[in-house]
């Protein structure tokens, strides 16, 4: 019991990285996200769980304005990153996405070399001044994604030629290459086998020392393994949010308990 209290205290001691208040999302006439309030801590893995279609991926995409790319989508409310409103008209969504990186459900390496996949972000954002600096960023990013030793002798080979698990770690390397502050992961293991999943989960645990990591997962076991905080979404509502151990062992809302015990889902 003491351990859990300790964990809770250390999680709460972390600074809030993202703060959302009164967030609503509409797809045309459909009200997909209803009045969500949440604070995401820095250097913490936060898991979003809930049944399919409950709004967890939609809300995740609000955090780097990916929903801007959908014509019929409208986002209302207030989302702040380090106290700055990310929906302010002066904010460039492309620059925002360099700070809030994203890894998708299916590995999606560019049809370029392994090196160029990782170098892409630093190049377009002008983050390096020389080839030597770019080489260093590529190596550091591949090391952070636990992929360097597997690919260092074939950096010019196509990224699409890697195995599924390696491709997903390449996408993680590509996301961290712009030195983001937040890493969003939308079901990053759903297309992977158990061994590759374990590697990515281990990696997520290491990455949280540098980033706020937010992971959408359909696997409650995964949420329990990798996250310190868990948010349960149901029918567009954020039903419950708190320390992961508490959400899984002693949820305060009957809907959360029904989902975790398999009665809804």
C-alpha cells in the first residue's frame, strides 16, 4: 500500500505539461468528445483506455491539432501546452507538431532510407547546421528508439524494408528527432507481434524520462504495464482519470469497473 501512495505522490509532483479544459469535438453534427478536463503530467506515461469509438484517439489528436486536417471536425474549449494555448491563431500547427510528436497505429515509414526517415524532421525545421550535426541527431534518435545497433551498418537501406517492430521503432526515432516535449502514441503496438510489442513497451518506459508520453491503447494489460496515470473514456466522456493502480484496482465510477471487468467494451 505504501508503494502505491509513494508512486502517486511522485507522479503528482511532476509539472503539468498539457492542460485541457472544456474540450468538445464535433464531426459535423456528431458530438464526439464532451466537455473533457484533464491535466497531463510531464515525464509520465498517461494511458487513454476505453471501448472502440469512445473518443480516446479523437481526443489524442486534439493535442497536436491533427484534427485540423479533417474538414468536418470542429474543436472547442481550451488546450494549453506549458501554459500556451495551442489553438491560438498565431500558433503554426507544423511547429506545434515538432513539439508534440506522434506515432501512429500502423508503422508508416516514409519511402526513403532509414537515415532520411529520421533526418526528415530536423531538416524541414532547420534544427541542424551541418551534416555532422544531422548525423549526430540521427544516431541519437535511433539510439533512443533502441534501433541503432540493428541498423547502423545500413542507414541508406529503405526504411520500408525493416520488420514491423523495427519500422515502428523507426517511426519513434523519427518522432523524437525534432526534440519534442510530448510524444503521442495511437495504439503503437496493435500491428505488432508480442516480442516487438514488449520491445516498444520497454522503450516507452525509457522515453518517459525525457517526454510526457500519452498512449492510446485497447489493451488494459498494456496500460497497466506502461502507464503511471490512466484516463477512461466512454461514449465521448472522460469518465475517470487517476493513478493507474487505483483505476485498475479501485475505480470510483461503476462504468470504469464494468469496462475493466469486461462487462462493457
